[in-house]
C-alpha cells in the first residue's frame, strides 16, 4: 500500500455548483464539483473536487464553506484518439473551515517521469514545468503537473527523469488560450501544482509504472 504521506492535499473554500454524478466503484457513487479556493492576492482558484456519496451524507451543497482533505488524483481519458489526463482533488475527509489554516496546501513525493522544461519569460522570470509520478496503491501512479519559479525553477532544471523529489505547494487553476488546427482559438483551463519548496530525495529512482519511462508516454493535462 502507498504511504499516504506521499500525496496529501488540503483545500478550503466554497462549493460553487451542485455535485454531479461522475462514476461508481463497487457500488459506491462518486460526484464531481468545483471548489472556489482563495489566494493571498484576493483572487480565487476554481478547482475540481471528487467526493463520495458517503462523505456527503452530512451535507454537501452549493454555497457551503467546506474543508477537503485528501489527495491529488489523475485519470486517463482518450479524447480525439489521444490519451489525456484529468486532474482532481479526491476527497477523503470533509470538515468545517478553519479560518486560521492555509486554505490550499499540497505535499507530494514522487519521481520525475519527463525531463523538466525550463524557460525564461520576456520579463526575465524563470519557470520550470515538471511532471511528477506519485505512486498509488495496487501498482498505480498519479501524474501531477507542477510549475516552479525563480531559484526553484533553476534547481528543477538540473533534475533528471527518475529522480525522486519531495515538494510543497498549492493546487491552482490557470486559464490559457489554445490554437486549434483549424486556426480557431479555444479558452481552456489547466490545473497544476505551483511549487513553493522542492528537494531531491534520491537520484535515479525507479517508477512503479514502467510506462512512465517510455518516450511515447507523454501525458497531458486538460480540462
């Protein structure tokens, strides 16, 4: 079994829409909704949350303030003939909001499954994109896109596929525009972990899912 310390998430905010049925596992129904989570800047992240019907028994509806603790999970879905990943906050516990608590915290331990992508913006800001494979029970892995900035981005750019890292950050949503093959532009939302702290746990660690090391395995996150 996976140590839950390798994947921990806490989100606190307002439920923005009535939960919609998503899927069922062994007779247990799971629902999907959007949680509005505040940033220090005063902006909000609109984040997907998956929650069991059993957790919602004591009340879970649009407009409620709730704290969700659980894990970040990714799910593969074939769209347009290509495998895509959907990212969600998977609720394992619900409780009242504590105003003194950080409303958005993520802790992950996993291995890099793609080479880091390092770039510098026109304004000189350094950014690194990472794809982290986090082991789950029964030989599965969740693939979590992460973004680092500044000195953390420079450090991340020196890492290699298979390196095992620990990180702390927050789950965020980001609006971007995607140009389609027909020339039209479509607005999409990306979900990722914005990294505030990153450390190398070990170099060249093996991934639980060997597919993650294959060149043709290039997971992409969309919503």
